[in-house]
C-alpha cells in the first residue's frame, strides 16, 4: 500500500451515487409496498451498504483499513429508478471516496439480486463519486507565486564541522508544494546572527516564508528560539503545536525540540529542528495548509 505515515489527519468526507434502473414501474411499486419475496429491499440493501463501507479494504487491495466514523445511505425514488446516495466521513490520514463508491456499488448489487426474479431488465448505472472534502482537496491553491528563504542556524554546520543533511530536503519539500526558494544560506548560530538574518529577509517584500533550521535543542548553544522570540511581531502558537503533535506521534524525541513560529511584518518565520528527519516532519505537518494561509494573506494584501 502507499505510504501515508507522513500525512496529517483531517476530516474526510465523500459522497457517492449509484442508480438502479427498472424496466417497469411495477418493480418500484413492489419495492415501496414491501412485496418483494426476498424481503424489504431498501433496508436490506442499506444494511449491505453499511457492511461494505467498513470492509472496503478487504476487497480493494491498495485501500488502507480506516476507521469509518459516519455512514449515511439515502434513496431517491423515481418512476423507474432508485438513486442511491452514500455519504461517508472519518477523521484520518486518507480519504474515503473508494469506501463511499464501494458501499454504493454493494447497495446497488443487493437491490439487483433481490429484484431480478421480478424484473429481468433491471440495470445498474452510473456509479460515481459526487464530491469529496478533506486533505489536499480542501486546500485552495492559487496562481500567486510564493517565495521562501531557507537558513541553517547550526554552529557546527556553519563552521564546517558537520554536514548539512537537512537543507536540501527542506528546499525540495517546499518546491514540491509550489513554493520557490530564492536563497538557501548558512549563518552562525548566535543571537545576533539569527536576528540579523530574520530582520533582513522579513523586511523584503517578496519573501513570504522564512524557514530557520537548527539550534532548537536544549544545549547551551541552541539559541534559535530565544533569538526569534525577540523579533517576532506575533506568535503562531497553533503552528508550533501542530509541529510538536505531528513529531511526537512519530518519534518520542520530538518533545525535546523547541520549535517556534510567528510573523515578522508580512513574513511567516518558522524555526524547526536541524536534523533531516525532524525538519522534514515539521514541514510535512504544516504543508499545504501554511501555503494556503500565506496565499490568502498575499491575496488580501494585493486587494487592498
């Protein structure tokens, strides 16, 4: 199965439809009057759909087993057709569109099986996904360009005593999400150096995001949060919490990182761990939601 361990949970919802078409209005009448020999078609089919929603991963090889937290099955009765509408929702890391379509399919097949003795011309039509929300589909993308500057704040990296293993991955991940990186530089991990680079780039109108990595640990030389705290105009506590929660779910060592985020003017500044794994996890916790926030801010400023 596809690796989804890097994804964050969000509310996922999907609506699917299927149509069962009869060759005679008499078949619809038999369903509504509950005169089908095999039983109550609508209720038995609904029960089959509930089972199908929960067992989709047993049928579709690449589907992840997921918690189904809400299922609703509704019918629209037409003269010679029944339209099945299935809504499924969960709070998880992957969507439920296949679960919704699988449930709609099984509801339709159950109706077919129950009604075929009465109607030899019955057909199943148009199994389709009507809508889905959650994950990437809930984030609006825009044609506005986004620019970032990436800065290493590690003393060891600055002095050449340690290889910078995180920077390349940070740049690549930002670019994957459509954020261009105009500069990638290294500064000494001191209060003055960090504050200088933040003030320099935060005052540049075309830098929406400034990512600092390194110096967020607990040693006496780790001063990135202290330096950043003195220059931030506004703290973004929610961003910090999202990074820590995401990291803690994946490694116990995440609790030792002192991440920080906030605004300096119109620039979002984020301080994340200097390790390659910690840096990747921190950005994965935020993207693409942070990009969406920056886009909305930029659009608002453009419209002023």
